[in-house]
C-alpha cells in the first residue's frame, strides 16, 4: 500500500519515530522500568539487526525491483539458518525437526511459486535481501543470548531509536525523502506502528523469552501464507491451488518443527530435574 507513495527508508524512519512516540507514551503511563546502560546497549544492537537491517534490506530490495515473492523466499531461509547456527552451537537437531524445517520451506516456495520471476533480481537486490536475512538472524540470536528479558515498552524505545539513528544517514544520502500523504500511506503507517510493531514485534519478543530462537523463527514460515490470505481479502488476489497446497504443507512443517523443539525442551528440563 505504501510503496507507490513513499521512499522505503523514509517511510521506515516515520514508522520508527511513530513506534518511539507510542512506546514512550505507554511507558510513561505505566511508569515502566528502563534498562541499565549495559542492557540498553545489548537491546540496541539486537534492534539494529531485527529492525534496521532486516526491514531496511527488504524494503529497499523491493523498491529496487526485486519481486516480493523472491524476497520472501530469500528471507524465509531464516528458520533454516537459525537452526543450523543452533546445531553448530550444540543444539539438538532431530529428524522430526529437520523434516519440519524442510517441509516449511517447501511450503513457502509453493506459496510464492506462482509469482516467482527473475525480473528485478540483480546482484544489488540479492545482496540487500541476503543482508536482511543475515541481519534478522543475527539480531534474533543476539537478543536471545544477551537480552531476552526487558520491558517491552522501554526496550522497544531503545531498539527503534537505534534503528532510526542507523537508518537516517542512508535515507538522507540515497533518497529524496518523499512521502505522499495519501490515505494508503496513512493506513499502512498506522498498521505498521500499531499492529506490526505494537502487536507482532511485541509477541515475537515474548516468544523469544519463553522458547529457543530456532523454535520461534520457525513461525516465520507462515508469513507468506498469511500474506497471500491478506492479499486475497484486501486486493482480491486469488491464490491458485498450488499456493493453497503450499499453505497446507507450511502448516504441517511448522507444526512438526515447533512440536519437536517443544518436546526436546521439555525432555531437557526433566533430565536436568
């Protein structure tokens, strides 16, 4: 909705500022605790990866002509990459979980297959989407390792201020800072600030507190399927049978991977006890 009417990084700057204002207001009303300087540093580093690196890479890649379907396919390697990093670090990788990860990615490929095209796929757009993949993977693992517990209101103020500071120089250097304040842009901005961040990112952080990073990121496989449903509801884009089949495969893959991780965690706790 916003892409035709706003430069990508400029829109993200406004989004980040909106989140900061929202979370500052919520923190002030609730008198929420602020992190220590040391913890704030860790939260900021994680935020640069999860917010600035990921969102900036994806939005600019699409603005440079990369099809959204190809971008989705690249960044949805995140659950696989996170699981591989965990496996190298000693985290158990059972056959059920491995099967779930493979099925999840196959499902994603099927969901986006009808719109896959090489048009707009360049070295630059691949580097941007690949960088976004690495940024959110590193940011998620960093947050899980160094700062999983923080107040969601004040912590997000820190994260989005850090994202704003990192993104602003790139927007100033490479964009004319254009935003046409159409109803579509305003709607997309409200959705981004209130729903995607106030709801979605907050839930992501709660999940990171309670589960392994590899388990949480598995749910990212569901994003293309849910996007296809929203595109049908909002824009009348009817998915084909291949995409519908991909949604079913994705759900099965996520269920297998998530349940296997939950069982492994439960078994580990019982063994420790």
